[in-house]
């Protein structure tokens, strides 16, 4: 499948979707505190998405039952909101959400520390977020997809972290997942050329330990094989002649 090129008018629609998604994340953030359950956060998200007249992009996707993915500590991605999952000081929580407005998708994730976390965990979050920012800066017309992948891999592996291979970022637009796949590992200068009008969801998933993950018996929750903590940050980014535009900022 070819990589879809969006017109400036389509990118404006995706910007509206991305802006709404940021409002959803902003509404959730103050509720991410010790004692909250991950289902409390799902409820905040569902209410905010409805208020914004958006649709939750994840709900119903291959049967996924929630608007949010809430992944705690050693959970990498696709953790499910649960009334019994109570956040406590020292945990980390990744919140992944997508919305649809006027047929256009946006997708973004952030990992929060719950209260005070260990210095090693703080570093995991900082480095993962920095790798996303570096990857965004590689979203340049004339560059290559591998530039994005290599930026994440180089930064995270230099710190001894494990770059997850089993899940990747993706093109996004009128569907949540479009071509191309956007791996968090690869070689600069390789892969498809980046063109104005491409929109990518870039989403480093980085483990404090090894890169291996497995999926639990619930069919969704991906966890680190070695039990190490895992961080996930994601933005939806448009490539334009004026440079990268983060639609979910
Ligand atoms: N944000 C995820 C992605 O980029 C989607 C979560 S899968 C779902 O692939 F089932 F929760 F939708
Ligand atoms: Co995504």
C-alpha cells in the first residue's frame, strides 16, 4: 500500500482532531494521582471526548473495549482500564488515546510518573520523550523514514534501554493505521523518502531492560518479558514544506 499524501485542507482537519485529543489528555492529567484507578481515567476520557463531539478511536478497534489504553509499570502498551488497578506512588502510567473528528484520526500517548519515582525511572521517561522529540525533528521533506527510526533507536540504546520491536508507529489519516509502519529501530538514510503531506504517528516504546515483550492471556496487555518498566510517548506529526508540525501538541 502506498503512503497517503494529505492535502493542506486534510491536514487542517487532522489538526482539529489532534487539538481535541490534546484537550482529552489535558483533562485526564490532573486525575493521574496516587489512589486513582485506571478506570477513573477512562471515565474522564469518555466524558471529555463526548463533550468535544469526537469519537473514541480505540473503542471497537478489533474489539478493544475502551477509549484509553492505560499501561502501568512493566506494561508496555494496550493495558486495559480496570477499577481494581489503583495507582500508587512510584508507579508509572502510560495513557494512549485516539479520537476521530469529521473522519480524521489523531493518536497520542504520554507516560506519567505517579508521585515520586526512582531516578532510574525518571531517566527512562526523560530519554523516551527526548527520543520522540528527536524523531519529530527528522520529519523533513527529502529525508527518509529510517532517519526517524534511527533517531529513536540511537538515543535510547545509548542509554542502555531496550527498544521494543514488536510494536511500531504508523501512518494515520482517515484510518488509525495507514502505511508506512514507523519502527523505532532502523538505519538513517534508508527507507521511503519523506514527502510533504505525509502524516505519521511516531511512538517510541522503550524498556528499562531488554526489548522483549509478550502479550498476556487477556489478548491485549503487552508486558516486558524481564519485568522492567516501560515508557511510551506518541505524537501525530505532519510533514510539511515548512517542517514538522506536531498536530497533537
Ligand atoms: N495507539 C495504538 C496504536 O497506535 C492503538 C491502540 S490499539 C487499540 O496502534 F486497540 F487500543 F485501539
Ligand atoms: Co499509534
